[in-house]
C-alpha cells in the first residue's frame, strides 16, 4: 500500500517538473528566466526536504561546490526555543542536481541581479532584483500546479518538502527526479 502511494507521489512530482519544462519552452522574455528560477527553487524544496521559507532565505554563499558534481547547501532553521538560536544543516546535492544549481548561478541569477537597485546576496531574486519573497514563490507554485492540473491535490509547497523527505527515506535513487529537474541539454527546450 505504501509503495503504491510513493509511486503516485513521484508521478505527481514528475508531472510538476514536466509541466515547468513545457512552460519554459513556450515562455518568452523575462518569463523564461522566472520559470527557470522557479524550477530551481522548487527542486531545492523537494531534493533538500527544505521548507519554502528556508529556500527563499538562502544566500549565494550558502551554496558551495564541494567536489566534482557535489554541492553543499547550508540550510538555516530556528532552534526549539529562543535560547537555542539558529541551527545550520548542511545538505549535499549530487550529480545533476549540483549541475542544476551551478547552471542557475551562472546563467539565471545574473539576469535578475542586473535589475537590482542594491546588490543582494540572496540566492533567489525577484524580477526587480530583490530577494524572492515566500508569497511570490507560493503564488508561482499555485500557477504551475494549476497548469499541471494538480491544483487542489496533494501538494502545497510544504507538501513538496515532506514528499522529498519521505522519498529520501524510502527510495535510494532520486536520479530520475534530478534528471527531470535539470537544465535540458538543448537550451531551446528550457
């Protein structure tokens, strides 16, 4: 029973990333960059089992290439109580996921950074060059899930995070999800 549920969840996530790739291939102008940014942010929510708030709070310096095709991402979270302060959890991103992050930093983020009035260290930037807000990522997620025919179904942004956590525990090979999330070999495809 649980295996069937996992398969259905994975198919839903595959559908989400397939839809983003289709939207990218049809988009024009700045919307292409916005969708590529969204794809990378949503991939991190899923692959790192990170909350959307953690992902939009990431700084460029939180992403560090470690070795060939391995990248480390520092995720911040609040402690259990006010006295325990901020906690840092380092999560490795492997293979094609690391390539996706490198590609984003090299090709997509600079597009938004050019529009900034004030330099920002945020990993994900809005179309005005400011830190991408949680509300904007949520709005974009709703738009994408609507296009995928997934609105009102299993996923909220937090659901995507928990699905990643569940899949990471239950499945040893996430390579198929990584392949769906990475930059296509042909830039015209996304």
